[in-house]
C-alpha cells in the first residue's frame, strides 16, 4: 500500500505508465492467493487509493463495472476484479489499430513548433501540458542529480552505500536482497549496469579483493553462506508418481510465478493440465501454451523436510542456465571461502521459484 500510495497519478493515454501499474498490481494479486494478510487490498479505502491513480475516464468506466458486478452477483467488487479491469483497459489502449484515439488536430499540434502564444489563442491546452511536463522532468532530473552521490540505503548525501554504517550492520542476506531490489551492481554498488559489465569494481578494505568492503564475508559466516549456496541444489518430489529428481533451482524475486522445464516434468512422469497463459515481461505480453502441474514438493539436497509448491507452469527453457551456478573453482578464488565445499550434480537449472511460493522463501532459504 505504501508503494501504491506513492505511485504517481497516471495521465490520460499514458499507456506505458498504465502497463507498469497493471503489472505491479498483477503481482500483488498473485500474492493475495497465498498470503492471507494481503486480503486487506480488498478494503474499500485501499481500492479507492488504487482507483484515484487512474485517469478520470477510466475511473468512470470502473464505476459502471463495479455497479454491474454488484447487481449481477450481489457482492461488491474486489481487488482481483479491479486488477482484471485495469488489465483490460491496458489491452484496449494498446490495440495497434484502434488504441490511439488522439484526433488529427491533436497529433498535428503535438508535432508543430509554433509558439505558446499562438497555441493559447487557438484555445489549445497542449502547450501548457508540454511546459508542465518539461518542468516536472527538469525537477525530477534535478532531484536525481542531487541524489546521485547519496547513499541509496539511508539517503544521506555525505557517504555512499559502501561507507554506510547502517547498511553495514544489516545481515548479508538483507544486503543482497536490497541490492537486487534497487538494481545495483554488486561490483561498485551503482545503478545502471550489472557486475559482469562493471569497470569500476571496488576494492575490499578487509581482504583486498575486488568486491565492496560492505559485502565482505568473515570466515565465521562462511557456514551460513555455504548453506545459501547449497539451496540451489534441491530434490523435487511428486507424490503422484512417487518419483524424486535432483536438480538446480533458481530463486527469482522478480517473478510472480513458479516454472519448471518440460524435461523435469518428463523425469517426474507428469503431464499436467494443458492450458494457455499470458506472460508479461518488461511491458510485453505473450500468449503461450503450457501445462500446469500441481502437488510438487521440494527440499534441500541433504534434507528431507519437503515443502509443497504452488501450481507450476512448464516451459521448454529457463531464463538461466547451469553456467549461472557457482563452481568450486569460483569459490576457491576467495581466501575467506576456502572452507566451503560445493556439491555438483549432472543437471540443468530445471526450476524457477517465484514469489508465489512464500512457504519456500520463508523456510530459511
């Protein structure tokens, strides 16, 4: 709700902003199916906060839809109804043929270079919108510029993240999650690239290796670090076929669904239910055919406490490969990780676990 309340109001015909808002709400909606306390999104006050972020015309349409739902079902509209409605509006506005309803005069006005005075005489408000937009952009750029050297964690301007005492006191796992959430580079702690492309890696003041000092792991913490790495090695079990398979799993906090390869499904002797789903990635939507598998259970390679996963979507390939799994030779390069011994198995990354599996994420992984 904090993120929703801080979301900027969406202007009319701003399709990209609508797509981003719709994608965020869909992620929230997927979580509501598995986390009880997220049902608070159904509260009228919270739903109204969401509605007020939409352009006025879309708010009018929602009022009619909500009224129809009340009359037809005898129950008021819920958060999932609102999300479905917003997704439909995005689909309508994104139609390649009829999505853009801006008339010729507006298009001509948008491309013209006439002065503000002439625009004002014709009664057009477009120039005013342009000025307002430029002012907002200038203000935003100024704000970004003033914060470019600020600490992204505590927002103070007299130090960077690597020198932040508050950030240094956080558990290593929380640091990693924060860096991922902000899209920061693990080599220099800056935004805009990934560590593989980093040309300005920081030097650790403790071990003098090429990584930020704040991410240094002491030897006494290597046991916990080892357990986290081993969590990539898992065993997957199907009670239906009484089959267990060892494989690699990838934890993806950016995915609202859990996926497995078709190869893993075959090894587990499962077919699943054939269906079509809509995948949304970076504003793109694709309709793909897939199978839905239910009842799979997972556990760490060396443990027997299996956790049941939600419905799993099959895909031919995962967006990660075995090349992304750390090897023993990678660990041996770091003196303070010499006590860690990794297990290697002959398998690919066959499972991607998303945020719709809260039981797994909260189980110490």
